[in-house]
C-alpha cells in the first residue's frame, strides 16, 4: 500500500516537473552549477530516489530527471564521500577528510549549525523574582572546545541527528569540579528519553587538565542529544566549567561531501579520515594539505597553530632554576634553563639574559631511607636496613623492625616514584619540565605554557603494610606534607587521590595565598592509591604567561606504611615467645607491645589502640563516658544504654529504640540565584562496625552497584558516625531524579555520652534550643573528626542532644538550631536536637501510683496508673489489677443499727429499773417522815424502818422526792473517796415544822 502511494507521488512529481519545463520554454538550460542532488525519504521497501534541486527555482530549465538512488543503509568507507551525480564513493581530496558514515565537530570558533544552547529558568526561588537570572547562562565556543556555564543554572546543549542505521556518539570532555553536575542523555522524536544506564548518563569527573572520552550507542531514527550542566553554589566560589570537544556521530547513511581540515591541521594524502595537527613552528589555514613554516628567527607557533606569533623579548618568566645532580665530588650547583620550547628573543631591546649558574656547593644529604655510596646518586637502603640519609644503612637492633614509607625533604632530583606533568586546558599537553621543579629544600610549581595550565605532581602508592607488631583497624597509613602558596590572583592548589584507579576525588582545596602549613590525610583502607597535587594560577581562559611568580611550594612529603617504601628508622616490635628468639611476630588486633617484656599485651577493657603511639600501655586510650570499645580495640562506641544518678534518683536510658541510624533533611535553602537544595544528615547514634551512617554520591559514584553504595563501598562514599550530603530535588531543575552530592564526613570518632555540656573541649549549646520544663535532663552525645580542614584546623565535631518528649514517636524527630539552619554556626561544630519518647528513661516503680476502688459485693479493686506526665518508656510494666475482700458500708450500717437498738433497749430497761427502785425509796422516806412527826423527835437509826403491817400506800402523797442537782451529783461523786454517799431528801408534811436530813 505504501509502495503504491510512493509511486503515485513520484509520478505526480514527474508530471509537475514536465509542466514546469513546458512553462519555462525560452529559458536557458541548467548547468551542473545550477542544481544539486538530494535523496528523497526512504519508502517502506528501503528504497529512495535521487532528485535534482535547483539552486534558484525557475532560473533555468532542463533539470535531470529523478533516478532510483542507493539503498537507504548504504554508506561509504572512512576517507570517502558519495559523489551524487554518479552515486559512487569517491576518495576525499588532500586537505579534507571524511568519516564515511559519520560526522565530526572539532572546530568551535562559533556554535556549529544544528547545535543550540537552552537555559532552564529557576522556579524554586522563595521570592519568585529570579526566573530571568539564567538568560545569560549558555555554552560558549572557545575555539578548540565548548565551555559550559560557571553558575548553578541548568543549561542544555542540544543537537538532533537522524540515523539510517544503528550508530554511536563519542566526545571528549573535561569535568574537574563535581560541584557542577554533568549528564548526557538521549531523546527520540517524541521527546521520550531513551533507555540509558546510569553510568552512561552521568559523566564521571576527570582528572584536572586531562580529557576523558565518553561513547554511547545510538538507535536508528531520530536522536536528540542533550549535554546538560547544573549545580549548587552555596558560597561565592565560581565552579570550574565543563569543557567539550571532538563530538563524533556514527550511523548517518552517507556523506555527500568531505569536510575541510580546520585551521592548524592538515591532511596531505587523499582519502584521509582525520586531519593531523601542524607541527611546532608551522601553521595552516582552512582546508590545508600541508603546513607552512614560520620565520623561526622572529616568529613561533605552538603545535596545531593557525597563525605564527612574534617572539617577545626574553624575561624572567621564560627560564627556570634547577639543581644539577651530584657529581663524583658530591657537589651541586644552581643552573638556569630556558623553558622549552623557547619562544623569546635574546639580545633585543628589553630582553633579560639567562642568569649565570651558581657556585658549586655540597649536595644536600640523601632523603631518609637512602644512602650515598660515594656515588653521584642516592640509593635506597636494602630491605631490613635503615638510614637517616646521612649515614650508611644499618640493621635494626634486636627487638625492633624497620619502618616503611617515604620521607622526602631534600629535592635535588625528583624521586623515582613521583611524576610531574602539565596540562593545557584548551587542547595540548605541556612539556613535562614545565610541571614542577626541584629547588633544593623544596619542590615548586613550574611556569607552564599559560596561566590556566594545570601543573601536576603525582606520587603512587601501590598499597600499605602495617608494622608487624602494630594493628589498628581504622588506619592503614597516612600522608603528611608541608606546603605554602604565594599568589596575586585566584590561584588554587588541589590535593586529590585516586583509589584503585577508579575515580579521582578532591580531598582538599586551598585558594589564593596560604602561609606555610602542614596537612595530614589518613588512609582508612588498604588499597592502591595515587596522590596528586594540581596547581592552577587562574581558572580563566588564558594562552599567555603573566603570573609566573605565583607559585606553590612543597617542602616535605611523608607517607607511612607504604608497601614498597624504604626505612628511615626502627621501631619496637613484639618478639616470639620461644627462648632466645629475636624474630618479630605480629601482635593480634587491639594489642600493644609491652616494652619490658617485648610481648604483645591486650589493651584493657573499654580502651582503644591509638595509631602511631609509643609502644607501651599509653598506646591504649580509655573510651569516654558511657562508651565501650569493640573487640579489636579499634574504636569506641555506645551500646545505647546510659545511666544518670542525681541525688537518690537513678535514671536509666535505652536509646536503641531510636534506631541505628537517624536521618535529617533540613531546609529548603536557596542559593543566590534561587536554586533549591537541602542538607541531609545521617547520624549513627550508637555506632559499632555494622551500624555506621553512610552518605553516597549518586552522580559521580556510578561504577558501583546500589548494594555496594548502601554499604558505603564506593570511591566517593562516606561511612562514619555522622555524614552530610547536599540533595538537589528533581523538580524545577530539569533533572529526572533527586541528586545527592558533596558528601562529607562530620564525625568519625565517638567521644562519649553525658548530661554535662562540655566534653573534651567540645561544648553543647542548650541555649540554641527551646527550653524544656521536663524533669528529665537532656543527654548529650559527643563526636569528633580528627581530619583537619582548611577552615577547621582541629577537625570537625558534633553534639547530638537527646531530649525526652513523650508526645513524639520512638523514632522521634531530628532538628537543627533555628539560628544555624545548616546545623553549624561556625562551620566546625555541628549541633543536633533529637526529640523522642525513646529518649525518655526506663520506667521504674516510682513512675506509677496505686488507686483503691470502691468496695462492692465485699470485693475491692486496686488499680495502678502512670504518674502524669509520663516521662518514661519501657522498663517495668504496670502491675495487674488486684481484687481484695472487704466489708462494705451495708454491713457496718446493719451492725450500727443493731448496736443502737440494743443500747436503746438497755437504756430503757435500766431506766425502768431505777425508776421502780426510786419509788420504793420514796415510800420508805415518806413513812419515816410521818413517824417522826408523831413522836416529835428523831427516831434512832435502827428504828426508822417501816413497821410491819403499815400500809405503804397511805403516805405516798406526803413524801416529796427531790432529784439532786448536777452540782450535787458532782459533790457526791467527789465524796466517794471519803466513804460519804448521801442523797438530799426534802420531807414535806402538813405540820409547820419540817425535818430535813442532810
């Protein structure tokens, strides 16, 4: 169906052409200069047509008719092009080249056709007014290469290509600064990203000054290539840009012409696939088949030059100083040599002559571990011997062993295991003599070929070997060097390392002038490593030498425990237990050498072994408060338990509930241009070898798997107690995933746990956090990193404050002080607040109380509840509810009612009894009174009774009984002690006289 449609379209095109020819009668016939050939699009069968396209439509007649063209997948070999009139492959002429089925872009005086640069507006600014700040950010052509932006704007270099068959794209790049993110990805014509592995998408950083090559396979069809840069600048420092050159694309169907050689290159034979650079002191123009020599008397040209330059008068920047090798007399002298290639003129006005050589003077001594055997060179001591550099090599005494390493402090010649080089940022490699120069008591940066050259000094260590009788699990070796820089501009000195030849990382950077100082870096794993110093006078593009007096000097370099090192001295070792044996034996991990006995002795409990310590018990240092050492005595950590006693109260904490590693992502923060970023902190609270925090770089650490990255096995991974990463969110930057970069170690040593605000010179700052009214004190966990930085000479430190907060979860929340949103106020001491219910003390019996329930059904419940607010977790549990027998209120009411009734009955009975008894007494007295009135005298005591037969009832109305008053009763009671007990009775009668007894 598609073939039929194509046939109809072809016929229509032919008819239109015939009509134009008929309408153009009278016009001149077209010549080969009036048109050019092109192929139509391929049809479903893979065929196409060659048609003639007029240069100016309608200017002539008689265009060639369309003819069937070559198949769509056809292409010529490298060095050939498809000649369209004959449709045959033809060799390129001299002065040009062809890739056959590919295209190459190697000239960047201007942006080549098809390339475009697009800056992404930053939409993350908190003020929303920074969207236009990236309009000036773009990729800039610099002649031999393209240079990316130097800010954090996201800028994409885009090129679209249509491939007829599967092909590839390759390019060279310099990517020295991982503060700038650099990715390369491919989209199809539907703007869908092609499947691409991480190691082909994210570019690995390159060594300073060196060009790396990256190649990616392409599928047939439309491929849109993206080179994208962007970064986060948290200071005023300008990042180093990405450089790009020699972009080559394979897989185009054909090339109909050859490409002329760019200026400074040539191809002298037909059929060339590349152009060669012109030799030194020659030049070439566009499409040259040979190079033209310069007038070397007055002119010069660097390799690959397009013009010759006039030679300037010689000056101080055109020569350098060296020390000659020691001669047979042990003498050396200072000599001056012209920098090669020499480009200056002597003997002209303003020229400075080469200074004369200095006086011959005695050679400096050999470096430690070397000796001079009456020769002109220093030789390393044989294995098992040592030397301080001034004396012959000697055997170590019994009970000692040689130390291994390098110690360079005399620089008469460059040591054999060190190399120096110079890399020009633009294109070429400098002469090696212009890298670093030996100068007696120091080695210094050379002149280079331009001010922005990288001057490289490198030392390779194949591995480390710990001393036989010393073992430390945290340190395998260290490098220490003394240096200074003297600069008038924005010079930079980089110290870098490459572990196992995987990726070069910047360990430390010094900018501008630095006073003489010492720096030490500790190697924490046994691996092959290359240490590199790179000095650059300015990072601005330059092709001249104006700042030759800006120098970096290194006075000494010391590498310990190098496996191929020499010995500068002896150290004590442990001897075999066999009698009369002087053989050194290895000590187990965590053991020190007991000097009197020369035997291995294990460090005491809860101590750790200090590397590079003097043999003896002092090599074991005690762990801090509430910490313990691992079984190898290599480090101290916490077991997540802490006890604090204040007065009669003891609080016990179990911090394991908080988890092995806590994470905090604070922010967001914004750069000066509005880029959003976060700081992520990973904190290992308790530690231990299996519970350390890991921070990885998911952009520049792509040669490892995800599982290796989680374990901290990458070259750029940081595995320690506390680490920090910079997180760039995916949204708003054009990146397709959140990026983690700039990982750093904040603390690799656990110091201890205490409620005090100071430990080993590190001060916690409780005033930075909101005050707490809780009765539970804050617990401070102290950490330190001994690795010094340019801003922290004593290393970084950290304090994690654990605060009991019962409303938080057991994992809790991590935060940083509001006054220090980056976690630190001075850049060296970091402060964190971890609020959690898991930071509360363990519950004990004093944290709950008892409540007695009501007695119901002769049963009473005893309940136990926590004292509010509950400021504890775990520990003892609340006792179960208890039920006890009891007597309720109903029983006591019944008992009381019964006792009341009994008492009432008793009182009534007593009342009746005494009432009746009183009646009898009244009667007796009445009779007595009546008898006394008859006889007018008082009867005797024994005759006062009622006579027999008398009627008691007859006198009842004549006797009156008067009840004693309350006062009378009291008197009667008081008189009981004297045997007196009387009642007063008034006897009334009808007579005028009354007789009263008292």
